[in-house]
C-alpha cells in the first residue's frame, strides 16, 4: 500500500517533449516502474529525467536517418563519380555521446545497469545493492538518520574521533527541502531550475513543494 501511494503521489509530466513523445514517455515510465519496482519519489524524478534523455537520443537518431535519406536522394542526381557516402557531422556525434553518457549516469543512479537476472526478487536486491553503493560513494563524509526522539531527519558529520550530530538543513520533517532556498524562489530571486540543481531534483519537484506544502500553509 505504501509503495503504491508513493507512485500515485508522483505524476509524470514529460516536460520538454512533444505530444506523441509524452505518450511514449508515459508508457516507458510505467514499464520501468513495473519491471524494476521503482517506488521512491526521488527515484521517480530521476526516472523521468532518464526517459527524457532516452527519447532525445531516439529523436537525434531519427534526425540522422532523415538527413541520410536526403543525402542519398541528392546523390542519385549526381554522376556516380561525384557521389559520396553520408557522414554524420562531428557536432551530432558529440551530442549523441554526451546524451548517452547522461543516460548511463542516470541508469547507474537507479541501479539499472548490469542486470541480466531472471529472478525478480534477486533482481530487486541487486538494484538496492547498487543504489546503496552509489549512496555510500556520495555520502562518505556524513550519514542521515531519523532522530528517535523528535522523528525528524538529522545528519552525522565525520570527525577524526567521533560523529558530530547537527540538524539536517535540507529536510523539513522528512521532505527534501531547504526553507531559505524556497523563500528565495518565492521572492523570485532564483528560478525553479536553480532550486532543482541545488537540491539534486527537478523543476517539477520545486513546484510540487509549493503546491503540496507552502500553498496549503498560506491558506491556513
């Protein structure tokens, strides 16, 4: 029940995609969730970004194919000695490689790489294991946990001899958030894209915070 609620609270938007691409993106989004059992809100955000890059990759390949066909059509109008093979421009190669790199990075964050396992339970375990490895690499100097007294998230910072406990500045209760950051956004001093870069989320998450949390507070 809890996992279904997490999935239902996240709405796939397909920002930056055309109408038909959004439909394709929604299908891919649902299929990823079904196959890999992706439930966490932050993972669903990463998944939407992954799908955007995957569709962008397909879009670039279609563009290359269309340009190749145009080239072949023009080639037929030339004498055989003047005909040349179509060569993909360097800038397109660079864009494809850069986009593919982002796809691999996001798949790695979701723990989707190197999974050729038939057993669903073991596959899910490997996904969690890969996620944990990535998390450990990115959080070597600190650990976040829920305080048993107040139930809020706090962070432990490594010192040479002990752990130092401080309040977690990027959580409000258990929601990823920074009060001052959101205030700057509401005062129109920074954009939702800048908020997402700092929090490691997406612009849609910023709007979700405003709509689901701060907007309700203003009404009360």
